[in-house]
C-alpha cells in the first residue's frame, strides 16, 4: 500500500475512534499540529508511564525533572541550535511548494531501493525454494544497475551533507531528475538553510522586548539543571536525569500525520558518566532501550539499529532505533554518546563551573553524557500502526465479514474493559453499573449499551479494548457473566468475582517492566 494510503487509513481511524484530531479543525486545521482525543490521551499517558517507569522506577540512579519550555536564549547559542539547527530547503517555482532537499533525495533513494525489492520479490516468487537472493543481487543486470545508481547518489549525498554543500544537494536533485510531486516539473530554486526554531518575545516593547525560543528539544533543560539535581539529590556518577515534555520545530515536510510535527513531545534521558566510560554506557543503553521496544511483543525483527557513520562534531557514537512502519524502517529513538560537549559549552557561555567533584579520585571534571531520546508522538504512531489490523472473519453460512481491530498491548490500551448489559432493562444496566463502580479504581472501564452485542464488540475492537463483558439474565441468578477476549474473540463464562484477577494480570505494567530490567 502506498505511504499516503496508509497515512490516510490511520488518520481516518484515529479520528473516528477519538485518538487523534487535526488541531483547529473547524478552522480547516493547522499543518503538522494535532490534538489527542479521549482515547488518544489515555494511550499517550500509558506510553509515557511505560517509559518513565522504565527509567525512574527501574533505576535507582535515575531521577526525573520538569523544566520550563522557555529558557534563556543564550542556552540555544551555547547548544549550537541558533547557528546550526537548520534544514536545507528548496522551492519548486511552478507549484510554489517548499521541500527539504535532503528528504527529496532520501525519498528518491528509497524509491530505487523499492524497485530493487520488487525485482527480488518477483524473482523469489518465480524461483521458489531454489531462489538465492545473494546470488541474484550480484548477477541480475537490472538489480545491479539500480544498485549502482543508488550507491552513486548515496555517496554524493553523504559527502554533500558532510560538507554542508548546498549547491551539490541541488545538483543531485537535478541529476537524479527529481520532479516536484505537485507540478511534476524540475524548475527548482537554489537550496538554502532554514533554522527550525520558533521564536517569540518576552516583555513589552516599551521594556525592550527580548527574543526567546520555544525549545526544540527537552535535553537542554536537563543539562542546565545538571548541578542542581546532582547537588540536591547527592547523586554520584553514573546517574541519569529523565524528562518528558513538549518540543517545537518549524518542520517543513508536514504530510506524514504525527510522524513529523511542529509541536510534539520528547522523552529524553541524559546519563552522566565518568569520561572514558561513555562508550561502555552507550552499549548498555542500546541494549536496554531495544529491550524496552521488544517487550511490547510486536516482533523482534521489526526493530533494528541504524548506527551513524557520519557523527556530529560533539558525538563519539550514535545510533537510531528504527521500527518497521508499514512505509518502511524509520527512526523512533536516537541514542547518542555526546561526550562532554553540552556541559562544556554551558560552562563556557554561562561562566559557571559545570563540574562534578569525584570523591574517589579527589578531583573535579566535566562528565560525559549518553543520551536516549524518543518522540512520544512517534512512538504513539508506531503503536497505532503496529496494532491496526483488518481481519476477514468467516461466518457459518460461508459468507465473510471484516473487522478492524487494534491489537494494542493490553497494558497500554486506553480502555481496559467494556461493560455491556445484554438489554437495557430487567436490572441488567444496574448490575453493569455496580461492576464499574467496583472496578473503576483499578481499570479504565467503559459502559456500552447501544446497538446489538455484535456491533458493540466491533466498536470496542476498533478502539482496542482487550476485554468485553456481557451481563445477561443468568448474571442475576448466579453472578456469572461472559467475558470476550479481543484478539482470540473467545468467550467464556466467569464469576464476577474473578474479574479483577483475570484483567489485572494482563493490564499491569509489571510484566513488561520485568522483561526489560537488567539481566
Ligand atoms: N536531544 C536529541 C534530539 O532531539 P532528535 O533526533 O532530533 O534528537 C529525537 O529527536 C526524537 O524525537 C526522534 O527520534 C523522534 O522520535 C522525535 N522527533 C524529532 N523531531 C520530531 C518531530 N518533528 N515530530 C515528532 N517527533 C519528532
């Protein structure tokens, strides 16, 4: 399915079932800005908790903070964002549309890669068991020619990005005959740099207004509070500071639903370590973080590391954790060994010592930092797209039916339990209400008495509710009811008193958290 179609389907589903709405929709929306609805906010809170607990609960030496969005403008000078947090942009003169030059080239390369995959897929079907992919890649003329083209563009592109060579980026676009998706022409302007930070002003003009930025990452709030936390918490190296909060970037490519937004949330953790040990800790966090993803149960092969060969000047190791979205592997989290760059910069710009006194060594030094940084909204998109299923259900009469089911991990699901009286009379709604009154302290329950039971099940499947219970006339007699499991659709008769145990075990955060803690 084409990327646009997948986004269309997910966007429509998220809107229909109260997950994500376009922001300011009645005014035709605001590009790359979204609101979370009644179910979206619950799922987001649960993802946030899963991350927070994996950091702060599971590690005695990690604590959290919540720093302000506005910070002293000098921070962004020190961090390098004022001078270098740029995207290379190019305009098409005919459509008047603006694009990121790097993304145009990357999408073009992904297109060639896709052609290779299709050739290989066709050959695999043709040759069946006997197919040797490696040999085919090395000998098939068409695949070789695509690969040569891809390698050529990739080498030029890496060099141009490394050298910050904007003219060469434009030349690659021209040489690769990349056309504007809207006008279909190659009438491109020059490429120029565009800073991604939003700015506003503090104070009135009379007082002399000051330019101030909306933070483009949460990490700097951690760096500048490093000593406050270390001293007040009497923290010893190695230790970490975790934070979840909003970040803002004036992204130009904005047609990928919540993959790339202008206002989004990050979950970042800076781990402060003795210089010289940072690469060991980098490996530690790579493994710890991939375990966090894998514990969700979406399949280990759907994640991969993408180690950076080109490192930013402040990093001595970097990798991305990528998830296989329906539109290909994409970054969800970045892990960087940032050396002592950020603290050293802040020491220089603020004139304050950003050093740790090491009681064992009896000396002070600037610690190194290993950062884990994941987008909460991007993680949300990962969970939604991994959970979304369209299933064909065969009926007894031979016909078939479709169900859309969100197979969310039960502990993340916004609604844990739907409580359904079979009919709206005979005291059944009252029993349902009583059950909710008992369980609501532990689980998010939803009362549902509209439509047939079948339609109610479909509705809850589409929301991703792992358990539905139906109260019928027998419930009045013997205090039993029918529980129906979302994924298997199996129904069984259980006692009302068993519910906390049956549901509690699966929706608890403890299971996944136990899976990821250090071996
Ligand atoms: N402090 C490091 C940092 O901010 P980054 O790679 O720019 O690194 C980290 O961002 C993560 O934040 C990304 O892996 C992604 O999940 C998320 N992210 C970045 N820009 C985003 C955007 N415009 N919309 C949604 N998520 C974004």
